C-alpha cells in the first residue's frame, strides 16, 4: 500500500495491491483530492507514525477490485469497467525489526546511500518490519499475527520516468533475516548496486551485487539469481515469481509528450542458505518504442 501526497498538484497517489493466497489480486488505484500536507490520509488510506522508526499504523477501508487473472492490469481502462468490486479493509500495526537504512545525506561520504538521486525520492529510507493486523476482501479475512514486511519513506518529487531502469528486490525470512537490494541502471549503461543484507537483526552494507533474470514470454521477471557480497561474505539467493502484477505509469510532459514506464511487481518466493522467505521483485523501466529499456538484462 502506498500514499503519496502531491499537494501542489491537488491530489494524492493511492495504490493498494494485495496478493491473495490463490493467485488473485485485490487492488485499488485512485487520485483523491487533497489540499494540505499535514497528514497522510486520503481516499480511505491512512498512515500514522506512533513512534519514529519504532511503531506505525496503516489502515485502508474502501472498495477493492478483485482480479481472478492479474493480467487484467495490462488494460486498466477495461479493468476498471469490468472487474468485480467488493468492500475491503486492511489494518497493519507495524513495528521496526531492523535499523533504518538510507535517509538524507548529511556529509559527502553519505552520498552513496541516496537510492535514486535528488530528482526522485529525497531522503529515502527503508526498514524491515513486523506486522500484526488483518486483510479483509469481501467476506474473506486473512489474519496477520506474526507477519513480516518492509516499509519505505521519502520526500520530494517522484516522477517514475526519472528512473531509466532498476531492479528492486525485497524479502523477509523472519524477524532477523532479510534483504533490500537495488540495481539502478543509467541510460549510459552504467549502474549503481547497493542495499543491505539483514543477518541476525543487523544490516550489512552490500559491496557488490550480481543479478541474472529469467524472463517470461511477456518480458516480465519469472525467476532471479542473486549474488551479493558484504563484509560478512557472499550470499547466493534465488527467487521465483508467484504472482505478477503488471503495472504502468504515464506522465505527460510540458511539451505534450507522453512518457511511459512499466512497473512489474512480482510477489516472490526466495531461497537463501536453506531459508525460505517472501517479498517483491520490482522491475521499473522506461518504455521506448514499445520496448522496456532494461530488457533482457
């Protein structure tokens, strides 16, 4: 779930994407009107910080579109016209189970912690979390007693097309093991590789990162092989897509040009040194002449 305040444009970006156990996706995407930046609450989605970096609460109450086939997301206009709709509710009571990683650099030696650069997500930080609460989709309810997740936060402009291509990999394997890995690819072919492995509750900075993707017929990530090196040694991690949400973002420039980015959100099962965990593979990249610019790397 995400809520992005865009007060100067008069609206918030709301997205809810819930991967259900049988492969369905329950979702909602809106741009509810807002006029102030004094809180994160719009369109039925609310976020509240109880204690900084320790405790947060996030709730959604409202309509959900239930997709038997997530491929329906490739045609949003048809999806909004035909998808079944039900009342839904989500409540997350969130606690931090790791340090915070990232934030606004305060010295030149911290610049490497800027995930995406000053034109996208200023002060961006990440944290692995523990979650209690529930997800309700129509008459179905899924309790969350000892669940584990991940959150991020940033300020400033967030135009998705600033990203040329990236691969963001996130997972939890319980309260003390997980990772957040990012390969951010530039238009000149160079890349930044960064992130952390969470081992025994502590974050270890990634020194090097290799990624190999197995692609589906629709040029979406189907499986991944990861090699990550920290000062603690090397981790070899494998992942396979369980459910893919094929999303996109479009923006019209001042000259009238429409820029399109594909956002492939893959609910993923990961394997790491005999441990099984779950998380996301997020592949974002510009689409030029109908082709995702980062494919097939």
